[in-house]
């Protein structure tokens, strides 16, 4: 058995990897097992890498000592290497032979190597543009084929099962709204604890956010303490502005301070302005006229 320390170099960017390998044949074609070395070989092609044997030893320990000497913490933090772990840490033949899985020393050594590898990896990601690019490409390659649900949809039965399972976690304290409720003053909304008292001028529920009200509307909104009446005052305010502007609803929503959609605006007027209705095919002016006539008749 021959115990070797080898070097594999990327002929395109000159990045390299140093590792150890035990073999009976120095020309066995072994090209390393480093994680990022393997990704690089997949990306650039095996033909763009060359291997050289740096040292050949008669025993395993000398091989490990030499790798540990070459591949230290400073080495793995360099930008031009594929190594992410310090060398001389054994190898699976040694670990299995000595049954090191069951020793505290092995666990501590493994944790130390993981920490060093993680730090080296993060350092290279931050400081080495090529390393970061190669790592990103490698992640993309490794994720190919894993998106098994891409382009598919759940059947109705599956959707019901998923909904039922999710619903269990939304009951009681699992619900994000548990122990709270929304209050509004007709201008802004906020959430408070269910054990808190509703402040003066506020009411339970959510109103129309960020709408600019006239002072009279604010007073009436604060006085009523009723959600429907407060929202109706808001709707009347916007309806009056709409009539005065002599614009279509689309034009008014675009140029006014109303910060929601045209659909939301129409829905608000339908709900809170008696007789208001937008009929497809009718001009908006005729709808306004009919609405005003209807409102006048009600008074």
C-alpha cells in the first residue's frame, strides 16, 4: 500500500486542492473527494484539471502529518484553494478501523473541523468573487430535479386535506390574531390586546386607512362610536368630492388622495351611499343624476 499526498490544479483559474489518498496503484485515476473540487470538476470538465503526486509514504501516519502541515487554517482561508477543512484528520478507513465514532475526541475534532470549514466557506463567499460564483452555480446544479412539484397543482381532495390540517394550527393560540383585535378611528387602524379598553374616539373593526377627512366628518366619526355610521361619513365625504370634481370615477381615483383602487371606491359608495349604482353601459353622469334624485327623494 502506498500513502500519498497529491495536488489537483484547475488549469483555467489555477485554483488547487491538496489531499491524501492511499492506493496500490499511483495511476488509479483518483481525482479527489473535496466538495468544492467535485463541483468545480463538474463545471469545468475533468479535462481541465491535472493531478500531481507531491509525496509518497510507507505508512498512513506520515501521510496525515504531511497533509496537516500543508493544509492548515491559513491554507483553507486562501482564495485560490478548494480545501475547506484542515488536513491530517484521518479518513474513513482510519475512523472505522479505530472505531473513533464512539470517542469524545472524535466528536470534538469533528465539531472543530465543521466550525473551521464554515468560517473558511463564509470568508471565501464574502471575499472571493469567483468562489462565490462557483458556489452559486454549484447550488443551482444540485437543486436541478428537486423541484418535483414544479408545474403541477393539487387536486380538490388534496386541497381540502391541506386546509383541514392547516386549520388545526390556526385554532386558539396558534392563530396569529389570538388575543387581539383591530380598532379604527375612521382614519387609521391599529391592533390592541383583547383585554384592553377601546380608547375614546375609536371603534372595533377596521375602517378606511389613510383617508383625509374634513373636520366635521372627524367629529361625527368620533361621536357616533358606530362602525357603519363612521364609514358612511367617510363615503359621503368622498362622494361629495367626486360630484364636485365632475370627473369620472377612474379620473377621480387617479388624481385625488384616495389611495385605494377604483373597484374599492365603487364598492364603498354602493355600500354606504343609498341609491348609488354603476350600471354597465350607462354614462357616469346619468348614474350620478339618478343617485342624487334618489337621495333627494329619500330626504
